[in-house]
C-alpha cells in the first residue's frame, strides 16, 4: 500500500521508519534539508513541497495512495491536507491535531472535513499519564481486548521485593504472563528461570487484577491509590490531564504561573484547585504541602522546566514523578536522573497512527521500549499458524522473541499455557521482538 506522510517532524519520521519495510512510503515536507536527510536515512520517497497544495499531492501519487497521514505542526494545515486528499482520490485520511476543541468539532460534525480519523496529541498524552499514574512503578500501561487485558512495563527498583528473584518465584498470579525483561540494551524473553534484577524493566500481560497485584508486590504495598495529584503547568497537556483526572472522580491541584491562563483553567476545571504561582519556587511547594502528593505531573512548556520541577518534587519527598518531554532523546536522561516516567507526546501519537497501517486482523498495537518490541492484539483467522494447535507446538515454528500473553474468547480471559489450543475468532495479545515483527505478522 502507498502511504503518504505529510510532515517530517518527530511523528512523521517515526511513522515512516515503522512502515518503510512493509509499505511504499512517500514523505512530503517543506524543508529541503529534511527531505535530503530522509532520502539517505530511510527507504522512502522524500518530496519537498507543501502538502496543502494539490500539485504536491499529485506528485506524491495521491491517486494510488491507500492512506494519507497529515502530521505537520499546524492543526488547520493537517485538516486541509486531508480534505485535498479526499478530493483527489479515494484514500483513508488521518489528521494529527493538538487541540481537543478541533477533535470535538470534527466528532460533532459527523467526521467532516474529509478526515476519516483524527488523533489529538494532547488528549492522548493526558490519557497515557492517567493510565500510568494508577500503578506504582509502571513505566507504560496499555489496554487490550476491550479492557480485559493490560500490558504494563514496570521498573524494578533496588529495594523492590522481587529484585534478585526468578520469574517463577515472582509469578504468583493466575492470570499473568511475563513477556520480557529489558536490561540495559539487552532484551530477554522471560522464562521461569529468568532472573529479575534491580534496574530491569519487566513487561507483563494479564488481567487488571493480576497486574495490580504484581504492582503491589514490586513496591511492597497494597495501597496503590493515587488520591493526591499535583499537575504543574496549565499547558494544553496539563489542562487535559487535570480534566482526565476529574472525569475519573479525582480532585487534582494545578499550578500555573500566568494569571490569565490560571483563571481560564479555574473556570473550566470545576473540580481542580488551581494555584497561581511559580512551580519552581521551592518555598511555595513546601508551603502548599506538595511533598504529600502521591504523584506530580510536570507539564510545562519546556523540557528543562519539567526536569527542574520533577527534581524539586523528588527532593521534597514526592513518591512518583511524571514529566512530559518533547525531545525524545531526553527520555532516558530524565529517567536516569530519577524521574519515574518520561512521556513523549509525539511517540504516543505515532503509536496510535501506526495501528491503522496494519492488516485488518491487527486490532491494537503498543510499542515497547521505543519500538524495540511491540505488543499486538490480533483476531485469529482460520489460516493462522496458531489456529487449532497447542501454543507450545505453534510457537515452536515462530522465530525467537514471540510470547503469547493473553487470549480473549467471547469476552472471557484465558491465560495461555503450553497446552492451550487457540481457536478461530480468538483475540490474542502477543509480545513480538521488532526484529521479527514482519515475519510473525504474516503467519499469525
């Protein structure tokens, strides 16, 4: 399938890199240097031009395109690009936007503007932050099978009770599968004998109750509530995060320095306490008992500011910190210096868009460890290598780096074992090493 990606920023590049091996990818960008760099770094056709112009889209082969992804940094341009693509040919269109109000307008107008699917980056980021906040030590949380299955990546701290144990010793739950362990730059497919060490990142797949129980064991607590939430920054992401917590019954606090923005947030967030102050003022943070917060979310406009606020919160004694970062290269740095989780809006958005490029059998995907692996949900067909066979036999024919994590059958969760037989129509959640993803996707 020909896929046209308009906008070669972080989102566009990530999408193009993910699709270059399986699709005919054309990338359009206004910047000549960016186009030249893409020509040599990716196996794509890179074109310099304005994606809002029909001539540029025709040069990119819009008549043969099956998908157009508009992901420039301008919301209105992305909508125009999709409209122009629809006018030029029958193609599925996706627009990336930042403003939730634009998403609501599109939804309320019965999916108008020639946009088939709209992705709101700030809302997706807020939803990601909310999911992560509910589980101690969680680095990433994704839902599958309509919420029946959770995939979570946990960080193992030096004082964790599960550190220095084996997977079989840590696995005390009926509905949990240990998929993989990431240790420095190494990915280890988990077996019962695999050691869990401090500093590891452990990926598990299972029922929400089992995942929550394992989270409790990691930090040796059975109180994983997140009652006291402090959000620093009234940016659009900060605002959407506060609203996300409100919609789930929480009463967060939001700190915003700019007077007009603080007032606007206060008027639109009835269940949020908005405080107008500089969040880098340590005396203010101490006076407002921010140290008693269960989690502090740094959502200011600037990576360096978010790092500073997060470090101040840790110094005050806050249990858990989440920082929004725009530069993906900072993610590991933030987590190295003590920030619990770094969330990159562009990575979150790229992941959401990429799932539309997969086969019809792929229901959902989650990228793990910055695309080193993926967890995918598929509906098993009659011709799948998994159908009608015990898992142990079927997976023996698959490359290394594949783990069957969970099975949903007619709305019921089935924990996979070696003797489990997969049936047509089952929804299977699979962990796959990115290096073998294309091979595995073709046969399962």
